[in-house]
C-alpha cells in the first residue's frame, strides 16, 4: 500500500509527531510512504517536477550487509530519499541546489522524518485550500494521487479538514470515472484505485472535537497559557492588579476552563456556559460580587480568563476589554488585558503531545490497512488512556451539534455533549474558585478532615490539597493539615488551613505540607490516639506507594483501634507512577515533561557532536514507567527498565544495534542518540558501566557520555495536566469521604463500624475512574518491588524499539 499523510487547517503542536509516526509505522508495515505539502492545496497542485532521489551514502558501506543479517527489509529499502532536511529546515522552495519547487506530493523515508516530533507546528505545511472546496479541485487532487499510485490518505486537522477528507472519499468513485472518461488515467489505473482509504486524526489546540477526550496540540497550548498566567501572577500580586486574559476557543471553552482550573483563576467566561445570573441581575453584577468577595478575603491579585468565543445568555459577545472596563470602573481595580494570541499555538510539543500523536499514528496506519469500501472513515481519538476508533462523520456531526446548541441558546444540551471530564472540571472550578457566604451542609454532616502528604514529593500534591481545602470550606468541613506525614502527626504538627492560605498552591511544586516515607506502624497506637484526640472524621492521603501501604496498615488496624473506623481515601501522587491498578498518578506528567526537556537539551548536545550516545539515568524506583514513556517521548534508541532487567546478551545486541545504526547514517550527518536507563534496572550494569562499554565498543562510529537527572525530575512547576487532574480527583475524593461519613452517621449504636470499602484508592482505569478498596488492591500489588503486578504501558517498550528500527536492523 502507498499511503500519504497531510496536515490541514490551523497548525498545532504534535502534528509533526503524527507525520513521523505514520511514516515510520507505515514503513514497518511494508508500505511506501509520502507526505503532502501545504495540506489539501498540495493535493490539488500535485507534482509538476519529477522526483529525484538523492539519498546520501551510509557512513559505513558494510552496514547494509550487517543489517537484518544481510536480508533487505522495507526499512533499509526506504531509509531516506533526500528531502528530509529540506522539509525540516524550511529550504524546500530555495532556488539553488536541491529543491521541492513543483513537488507537493513527496516520497519520504525513515531518516527523512527523524527528530521531527520535537518541533512545533507542522514541517510539511498547512493551508486552507479554496480550490479543494470545488469539484474541479477535488478532481485534480484525485488525479495527482492516482499518478503517484497512492491509495490511502491520513489527514490531521480539525473538523473542517476531516469533513473534506470524508467528502473526498465518498466522491472518489465518481472522480475516478470522470478521470477515465476524460482519458487522464488508464483502465488499469482506474481498476487499481477504485477505493480511497481515509483516516482522520484531530489536530486542534481548542480541543473542540467530540467523541475524544483530547485533540493533538491542546495539551501544549494549555502549557503555553499556564506558563503565561504563572508569569503574570507574580506581577499581578506585586501591584495588586487584575488581569484579564483572552485565550483561544471560538466554539469550545476547554482551554479557558482548564487554564482556570490549573492556574487558580477567579472567574472564567466560556461559550458552553454563559454566566448565570439571578433574575433582574447581570453577569457584570455577578462578576463584581465574586471579585469583591475575593478582595475582601485578602486576595491581592485577580485573574479573569475569557475564551475568544465567550458570550452572555443572549449570545452577545463578551470581550476582554469590556471585562477590564467593568473591573476598573465598578471595583476601582488597576486592570490590564493580555491577549495571548498565536503564542498558544507555538513552541515545542509537551510530552503528551509527542506520546499521544505517536500512539494515534500507529492506530491510524492499522485502520488504513484494515479499511475496506464497506467500512466507514475512522477518526482516531482517545478516552482517558485508551486509543479509540470512531466513525469520523459521527464525531464531526456531534461537534457541530454542540455549536448549533449554543447558537440555539440550549446551553444545557451543549454541556451534555461535552465529555464528562469537561463538566466535572467546570463544577470543580466553581467549587474551588467561589467564596460561598453560607456553608452548604448542616452541622451534623460536617467533618474534620485530615489531609496528609506521603512518600516523595510529586507535582500536583499542592493543587490537590488546595481543591480539597476549598471544597471543605464550601461545605462547612474543617480541613486539617498534617505536616510532615505520620511523624508530624505524632509530633502534633497539625493546623487548620484557610481559603486564602492555599490560594497560590496550584502552581507550586513539591509538598507544602512536607512529606516523608514514615509509615503509621512506627507507633500505631500513638497514631490512633492522635486520630482520637483531634477527632478526625475522615482522612485524605496524597502520595505514592507509601500512602497505599499506610492505608493498608490503617485499614488492618481497624480491628484494634476504633479511631480508624472513619472513611479514608488515597489519591495516588508519585513520579514513578507505581501505584497498582491506576494508569496515572499525580506528578508523573510533570516528571515526564522534565525528562523530555532535559533530554531535548542533551540530544542537542549529542547531535552537535554528530556521533555521541548519551546514557541518561532516570528515577522511578523499580517501576519503568518514567523511563519507558520518556523513551517514547524523546525517540530514545534503547530503554532499560527494572521489569525486563539487563544482561550481557542484551548489551551485546544493543552494541551491535548502535554500530549498524550509526553505520547506516548518512556520512557526516549522524545524529546524537539517547539511551534511557531506569536507576534500578541493574545493580551490576550501572549507568557508568554501560557508558564505558558503549564508548569502548563504539570505536570510530560513536562516542558515549552519561547524564543522571536525579531529583530534577521531582522538582519544578507542576504541569497543567497534573494540576487539572489533581483538582478533579481531589474533589472526587471529598465526595467519597462525605458519602461514607454519612453512611457511618446512620449506623445505630455508639461504636461505628466502617466497612472495608470505606478505605479505598481512587484509580484511573481505561476511560473511567474507579474506587478500589485497599484490601482488594493488595492482590494486584507486587509489595516487594513496590509496583503493580501488571503494567498497561509494558508493550510501549516494543513500540519504542520499533520506532528506532531495532527489529528491522537486528
């Protein structure tokens, strides 16, 4: 199969990762791979110049004979065609030397797309094509594809781009008939290209496509927004100013909403939920009342976020400048407007915008290979942590139905058509940003909630604590901070947190409460005494494997200590992501981004030296999640994890692979390569040993250096994904504690008996959130190695090796 990939509509970070993945997976699946420059416009223009293959010679002529034991593979036959540098450097239309002028449908090989996924935007260009919207334009596009023998097309773009792809496919038989009737193609070509296979991937920073949780580019855009707000926060607080930020989102408020949750904004305006006003009131009144309340509580700064498509209940636009006037004139606040504009689109993709497009690109190639004239065109999406295929036009229809519902002022319907996380995030924003005058619960239902951090610090711990505290205060509960874990509890280091006191915690890394690895069995009786002394009604522990272990000890201790008969929840937070049964822990995304940033810098240094291999050591304990996903996000050549370990045979094969791979590189154009090693992969084959071995064996082909990232992976500002997930999961934990506290209160008798399910861990499993009783979780835990018995990401290591060509080379 000959397949082509194009990017269309507005650019978004991650598009290059899609192109890279589709090209590489396509080659591995035996396909011939092409890219289309300038989106649909490139299809219409086609090629007026012949292809001229200019593949640089390998650095080592014997490498081809060594690769795959001398047997030619699709990889070695499609190694490179010479246009990769032109596309990456943007010199394709240069007048002198090799050029892409007159060539819009370009054949690319394995090395032509290397390193692309670290680049923002789209290297193959995008354009909104007026010509493709006409029947004549689509006829030319069909002719150009058939001329090159291409019968499969992957399109990365928004709903308009995907609609165009499906229309193109539906018209294809008639277009082929027209071309045949006009004598532009032969009978043989018409017979061979009777069916066009189409697959869509959603590239949109607005995250506005239905039937998928995330679109390619949205996480990176959220990063850009939160970085800007974090920077604005300091100057806003310094001058006690208000800032109104306008962000993108014409028909979808996801960016504004998630930025509001992730940055701790005071007020947001989004298209799906206009400001709801009391009868006789206006949204201006509600805005001023909310901000006035925050200022009276002692806040020095105000952040208001406005989506560009925001409007009131009558669909009248709400502009950032007008919001500024309201705040300045009614409240007398020194107010500034910041419009982030296209900075939201730019910059390097974050870790998730490299991983998600890669996984979706793999699924896209599978969908094309399995496509028949009877199957619908598919859109590749994601639900929580599961890559999905959904009928493309169903997703487009639902997306447009949201806009139609908004246009009809049916905002309840518009909200119902967004994914559940959108609604939960909005409710969470109101719960944590609003300063309620009245407590929401009667006295007999209010609790004294102990909040504790456990284990190593992780990004998102403070954001989760902030959400829990704000919710507690809204309901009438007392949020009690236990500082320094169970040691702090025994030292009576406990105090009640305030609404204002946690205001700035969203963007703070580490642990504001202090954390350590001490477990309650250090003195279980004394721990129970503290529980009783402070009259805890519920416990929220935020941490990693230690928190799970502590919860297990406390639940088991219920047999002897009545004070533990209270609802207890564990919110997983660890960079290692080693808590059993949950697919994500708070902090793992922050750590992954820190790893990607470090590896990008290291790879730049390695590539400057042309032939250097860096062995990068990561944290993660005896769980290889961080190393494996980091390898996928950075394009590492080799990854070592504790689950699979290391031995001499493996190292021999790794040396052989690196020698052949460097030998296949174009002479003088070798790239730096990464080897990522988890700190506990082996006690014998340490990072230093592996580095020295590679340096010794590399000879004239490659050199080797090492870098240990250490505790840099724990620090820094939490990623927006970790902040948003922290707020969402923390509020679910509070609802869980309330539910079980109410059930305990209804028990007859003085002594309350908490059921086993009241001590549980909140987990992300596939596309759902599930509560797992701690006693049940033990069955799925490898207690010795402090990780789960199974890992959803275990197969990712095979994909990492496939994307560097290891199976094809060895």
